[in-house]
C-alpha cells in the first residue's frame, strides 16, 4: 500500500515527531523495512523518510562499475552523509536531529505527506505556499505524470517535487 495523506503535526521541544498511525500502518516490513531513514531527496527544504529496505535498494541502484566522478562523490557525501536512521518509540514518534531541522528550515509546525513510496516532512507554512502555487497546475502535472509513467517505471528515486 502506498503512503498517502496529509497530516498537520507539531515537533515537540525534544524534536520528537509523532508519525501518523495511517503512515505507520502502511509501512510494509517486506517492502519498506521496519525503520525510516531520514534523507535529502529533492527539495532541500523538505525532509524525506524512506523505509530502510527501500533506502538499501536506492543505495544499490547508485553503485556503478566505473570510477566515480567528482559529482558522484559529492552526491554520495551530501546524500549519505546527511541521512540518519530513525527509530519509533512506544508512542510512534521519531526523534529528528536538530541539524536536519535547521538545515531544511523546518520549524515546529509541520505538514507530513504520504508520497507513494516515501514520506515527506515540510514546514507547514512552506507546504501551504507550495500547495497554493501548484494546485492550479494539478491537471497539467497529472497529465504529464501519466504520459511519463510508462517510460519511467524503472526510475527508483522518489520524486520530491524538484
């Protein structure tokens, strides 16, 4: 089952974020794994949660049988160096490291989005602006996505709204 829905939550003073029960219930251990990894995907102002099993698949996809370019190394440094494993506590919360929140410019009021194969955490005001700007284009974006879907089925990277 894909991750779906929009949820407004608050990050507490200890940087704990309650992950909605519907998101936790959609997490299939055989498909995603049992933990989320926090990773930079797409917009630098959005935090992406990717299941640990899915994250490993993405890492395998990135491996190449050639000498890495400087951009490959830069990507690896930025992506893997700025990822973290998150574990659920008994209340279904995860601890978001402060450095991730600061770097992304995310405050205490957040919007959590289920985005098919990953989950995104947005600063609530930024998501509201994004939604206002993009909603009017939804039909056009949907039409393009449906046209592109057959050609990009092999694309393993989540699209975080570049």
